[in-house]
C-alpha cells in the first residue's frame, strides 16, 4: 500500500527547520507495510495546500499532512481542509475537553485562541493529541483516507503510534508484519555480508533480511510479512540467537540500543564502574555516557587531558615517556587509562589520545591516528587505529571504538592486539 | 523569483536518511533572492523523476534536483534526464579529466564504473564537482533552468557556492541582496524585541530586520534588497555597531559563530586558557570546546566529576561542605571551578553541578536546578538557574549558560549575582 506525505509550513521551505518528521514517518509506516511514494513540502497557502492534497489523492490511497495546525493566523491547514471538502468548522466537544484539560494542566488561561483549537471540520474524526492542543483529524474520502497531524515531532509521533496506526491497521486490513533489528558494530558491510553468508543462506524463505546503514554501524533487520503465525516473533528471536553465536563480538543489541547504553547495561549487571581519560575525543565519551538517564550508577567521572601537563599532573602519566614517545603513543594511552582508573576508583579506565585534525599530523602520525586503551583490574589493553581526515568523524569513531573495547571485555570477547 | 527542489532517492522515502540539503538550499537560495516554492522527494524511478520535473517546470523558473548521480545502477537521474530531453550520454572530456584526477588523488583505480561518471547528456553544461566524482549539470530549457546536483551534502554545497550561484546571478540578472546575521544569546524573543524596539524603530526603511529562532538563541538578520549601493554593507555594519552598544552582553557574534568559538577567540586574544569541571553537563562543555580545530590553543582540559569522590579527590572539593550543602550547591560549584583551575594551571575554571533529570529531583532542588561557576585569578562567581524538565535540554542549556559566563567576563560584562 502506498501513502504520500505533505508537510505544510513556510519554515521548512525557507530552511528555518529541517524536516525530520518525514524520515521518521518513512521508517514507522514502512514497518507497518505502508510505502511512502512521495513527500511534498508546501507553503502555508490555501491554494498550494489544496492542490498538493488533490494531486496526492489521485496517486495514493492514504495521504498524511503535518503542520499548520497551530492557533495563530499563519496556520491555515484546518480551515483549508474544511473549505476544500465543503465542511463546517464546529466545536468538537471531546476536543474541547482535551484542550481545556491540557491548557489548565499547564497553568495557562483557556482563552479564545486556545478554544479555537477545538474547532474541527464537522465530518472528520477527531484524533486526541496527548502532547499538545492541536487534535489530529481523519477524513474518509470515498475509500481513500486523509489524515492531518500537527508538525511538532513529539505530538505527531504520539498520534501516529496511539491513534493513527491502530486505525490504519483496522481500516485497510493491513497485513501484520513483524520486524526486529540487530545493531552491529565493527564490521564494514561487505565483511559483515561475507561473514554471515552461511546464516543468511539458511534462513527460511518467509524470513526476510535487510542491511540498513546507520551512523553507528550496519543494522540487520529480520521481517516476516503478512503473518498470523503466533510463533513468528519467537522464530525471529531464534534466528538472531543463531546469528549471535556466529558473530558474538559484533552485535551490540536490538532496536535502538547505543554502544554506551549496551556498555552501561553490562556494567550495571556486573555491578562495576568506569571512568574516562580523553585527549583527542575531548569529553565526547563522557558526554555520551552521561547523556543517558541513570549513568551515575556506573559512570564515576572522567578527565579531559588536552594539555600534556594535565596528563602528567592529574593522570600521573610519566613525563619522560611522554617526551620520548609523544602524546599519541601506546604508553601514554595505557598510563592515561590506568591513571583515571586509579584517580576515580572506577573498576575500568578508558582512554584516547590521537590526532583529531585538521592540523597536527606528521608522516609517522598522520591525522586520524588514535591510540585507545582499556585499563582493568587484570591489566591494560591498547589499540591503535587510523580513522579519517575529518575532525568530527575522528572524534565520533574513536569514541565508539573505545566504548566498544569495554563492551567486548565485559562480554569476555576482547582480543588483545 | 521562485525555484522548486526535487530530491531523488529511495533512502529519503524509506527514512534511512533525513533530508538536510533542502533546508540548507532554502536558506542559501533565499539569501540570494530565490524563494523555494515547493520541495518534492521522489523514488529512484524514471517515471516518477520525469513527472516531478515536468510538473515543477510548469510552476517555477528554476528547478534543482539533488541525488541519484552515483555510479551504481540504482542511480538513474542522469539517464532519465538524457531520455526526457532526447539527449545522448557522451563522454565529457573536461569531466573525464576532473574525475580521473579525483580518483587517482584518492589512490583508487580509474575503472569503468568511475569512468561512467564522465558521461553526460550532450547538451548540458558540466559543473565541476571539487569534492566528488559526480559532476553537476545545467540545462537551459526555453528560458527556464534545470540543475542536477549530487545528493552528498558537502559536494552539493560546494557546487552551489562556486558554480551554481554565480551562474544564476548572471543568467537571471538576480538583484543583489545583502544580509548579515547577528547571533544573540540570553534574551527570549519577546524581551529582545522590547529591549531593541528603539533601535528597530530608527532603522531606515530600506534596511529590513528579521527575527530568526535557532538552537542557541534568536538570530537578528538585517537585509538590503535589490541594491547597487556600494555603501550598503557598511551601513548594515554601522547599524549592528549601534545595536551592540544597546545590548553589548547579548550579541555573541555574526554569521555562524557559536558560543564556544566566540569564547575561544576571546581567550586567544587575551592569551589565556580555560579548564572545565563538569558534573551535570557530563563533559558536554569540554566536547563543545574541543569539537573545533585549534582548541588546544586555549583549552587545557577538564574533569567530569560525576561521583562525589571525584569532586573531592580530583578537584579538592571540601567533603564536609559537600555533605552539608549537597552536590548541587553554590559552594560545591565554586570549589569545583577553583579546583580545576588549580589542577590544570588554566587561567579560568568553569563548573556545573545540577539535577539533569529525569530522576534525582527534590522539592528544594527540582529537576533542572543547576549551579554554575567561573573561577578567575580575581575571584569566583556562581550562578543558579532552573532550566527544564528534559535531560538533554538541561545539559545543553547549562553548557551554554556556563560558556557564556566566561565570554561575558572576558568582555568585561559579567554581572555577579
């Protein structure tokens, strides 16, 4: 089944905001078996909105609009929809109660502007918005469906999950598709494909595998389409269990798990803690750990040792070794990891020292060269990699590689180099 | 003048990537006097690409496509354009030389797949791509213009700046518009508007002011449209100089400057340095400083003191004060800033300690409460704020507020509280 998306709002066309809603809708509706055929962004102008909707309805069974539902005069989606389908804007009593509760819960005055949010085209179905004052609207149009949603991402997403998808599944008798996604880290796509070829070849024909690139690594999605089999989810789980046996070191987790969350969960399980000593990653690893709620259970702290004096004074790196080998060296990485472990009392210490670029490279240590180490109660492990020529990419990739060292160690899978 | 954008590629429709190109094009072309009328995303299918281009050309004088120019068989934009305009794909000798140089400079083999990048429709103008192997293409179509660019953002942007905009200005005799944008921080839009009302009222009528929201704060843009006046740029500068006198503390810089870059530039000017002691911001301030090339000139390092023992052992915070006042307190923020200044030998120390949330709040110190301090050679300054209920927002806002403390101090504008 094919749907089209229409995003409404001058702010997208003038580039004031990036449209992140459409990508989320593409993934979420795609998982439900709805393919997005086209995405169109138009201005807050009645004629353009109407034309875009009429065109989309000639091609697709389902049209979703986002945006233009605020209470101010710029926002004309609701009025335009009422006009184009010859409906009246009338007060929807259920919407009125929702909006009133929402406004009063925020301690605001329920004034005329807010009350206008409860005016809806009289023949649409109101979709309650639990995160804002603009209700969603569902229009049945001779077998096709038009859905209008607010543009604020967390309002739109909640409406899709709780109101739109269940109704779409019922209305279009959508097939039940099952998906589960494994996050991999550490293997390029071609290597991954080669390594898991025997597993892939042995998959039963009704299990479909997709390789999905992501910022972290390749994600592997297994899908069963149009199924009523109550065992389908268990069958997917079994296949992923087999995959884990084949590539135990490369699967970080399932769904939306990040490296730092997977590592944090293992630390909680082991009742252990970590601290970081960062040079070239400049605090990025600490920031990634602490961006997640509950990090204080396993993250004790860190040192960003940009200046060499901080490496020696705070982390206890040997100044003679530093002078002899340079800051970007195995011994400095090892002593940084051990130093922060000692200084913070953490079970483990992680360190990075490298040439992030764009300057500071040399023939022996070109931009992108990074030494990374993990200090444990039973010894220290150091690794050298050359990443990229881009500073931001070097910071991200060195952070991920270092986080992964601890994840592998905690799973008993770290191989010293 | 109105343009339309067509982004080509399944990866946008299935939500694998977010389309950031369109917002950048909206801003960049908007500054050049070209309004984006519509943005359409279509799949890598010849019929859909052709239909979208034909429709766009009925409405707009200029149509820009991005994507679908890679060398693999998924990428069909070039072949589709040749077919729809009855042109032949022929080897473009200039493109051939460019692509060959590009491939060989990367140490790769110039194979048949790469050579196909130099095949172009015979009646288009080749736009050289300095950052990749897919040339841009310019088609003159009975007074209208169609431009096809690669989808990789840094290739597309370079082509727009160096090849497309100069040609568009010549071809359409575009009016010369001048813009300059000031970045403000620390005043909400309504307060800012009230404060600068006298300045705004005194602007000459040919200078246009726009308020543009951004992640950091409100940006103020002054524009002169359709001007040949050689003094127009100086006139904008003079008006911004007057604005700076009115709100000296609130203007961070111009263009794309960030708070950390503005602060770093002041530190370089003063030949001074900074170090950070972060609790609730978890390394984010250090990460923001060090994300910029050249940070080692002024950033000495930092400590992320998540655990209380790190606050006392590494930063020398008084354990009795910590027990008495709690970690989120004036005295702990002050001692953290002084401690990291002392430990690293930096001129200044910055600190944060607060309740990032979602847990850990109390009636006296609800989620979002943060103490922040700046230690200087002449004393320490501490500030308390309550930001938000969202963890990520608290981390970002506390980081920005703290960076701004040092910026204000270095400009002689910090007011103790």
